C-alpha cells in the first residue's frame, strides 16, 4: 500500500475511534457503561451531562485530527488523554471496563499506534 494512502487510512481509523467513542458511546448513550464510569470517577450527580461533554470533546478530537491543524499537538494530546483516562479507569472503575484491567493493554496499543502514526510513519508530501 502506498505510504500516502496508508497514512490517510490511519488518519480516518484514528478519527473513527474518537468519533465512535464520543458520539455513539457517550453523546447518544448507546453504551451506558461509559456514563457509569464517569459517575464512579466524577460522581453521580452530573454524570449524564459530563459524559455528554466528554463525548463532545472526543468528537472535537476527531475533527481536530481530520483538520490536520497542528497535528503533532493533536496526537500528543490524544496520547496524554488516552493514558490519563485509562489510568483513572484502571484504578477507580476496573469492574466497569469491557475487558477489566486488560483494557490498559488495548490503551497502550492505541498509544503505540498514535506514536507510530505521528513520529515514525513518513508524512505524505504535499503535491
């Protein structure tokens, strides 16, 4: 697969992860476990609105990545958010995670993919 096509495919794949988690799981509440995790970590009083706000921020992350603006900052922010969110979940709500504490492995793999995407994969050249 040509490098520019592979890079574009990875861009869409990473954006899709953020979009699906933000829109489907949190904003539309199709996976109520996400709201339960937010309630456990931030408290139940405002978990509904906070879950939707987190979802909107994740949608914003997808849009930011697709925009290409300050991409390195975007990817570094994603890496930090994934590590922070998963560390909190690992410590405070492992019983609510899809794969329990093994979720940390998948988070680590996603962070590794982000690192590869931004720091190791050659950037496509402008035409």
